C-alpha cells in the first residue's frame, strides 16, 4: 500500500526482548518477520545511560546509532520533553572516550618521567633507565619523552640517549598544578 500511495506512511510499533542482543535490531520481538517486510526499521535503546536511536533501511539513508537527547522543561508542575535532538553518534562517543583515556595515560606517563628525573643526580638519566623504572609499554614511554622534549620540559643528548629535566622550582610547581610551564 505504501508504494501505491506515496503519501501514505505505515508505522508498526513493537517492543524488544528483555535479553539485550549485540545487534539492537535483533531485539525486536518477531524481528525476523518484521525486518524482512519493512523498508525501514528504527530502534530506540539504552546504552551506558544514554538513549540511542538507529535505523536500518532498504530505501533512503541509514541513521548511524546516535545519542538522542531531550530538552526537558517544567509544564504544569511536571517535567515534559520540549524538543529532541541528536547529540553525536555512538562511534564518536566511543572515540572520544578512548581519546580521553589515552590522554590521561599519557599525562600519567609524563608525570612519572618528570618525577623520576627529579630523583636522579643532576635531574638526568639514561632513557633506558627511565624505561626500566616506569611501568608501561616501551613505545608509550618513548613517545611521552618525545612529547616532553617537544614541549621543552625535558631535553635529550648523547649516546646512549640521556634525558635531562629542564623544569625547576616554580616551573615544576606550576607543572604539578596542571599549568603549562613551557
């Protein structure tokens, strides 16, 4: 009927199984029959405290799983959804979380390198000693030293590579408080 009458829209509503599936479209009760007959399927589900909306379609554009937000207002003493909007995709949220975790790990390695150098004679140590003393992947520690060098918090010289702390006194205090000493 919908193809014969282009202004006609048929909407079927179903609820999902109680057991969460990896593919939210597999959660729709009777999903095999429903999914086989429809042009577009839309699901709303919760993940990590957020409402997610996604579509699969034969015709038109697919909506990637996206965070659905609502503007909530008070009306007659009750909270009411005034407007709905998309707040980024699920994959963007996951990428942002991964980037934040990586940034925290890198900041932790930076602090450990600087703290190690503070304890060394002349605030200098061979890179190999720093790598041996700090827990973490060698590549990550080397990358942290490289970034600290670019930020001029440390300098390097010689063979084997020696790492020298360039911060002192007030600069170290500022660095520890989260300021930019460079």
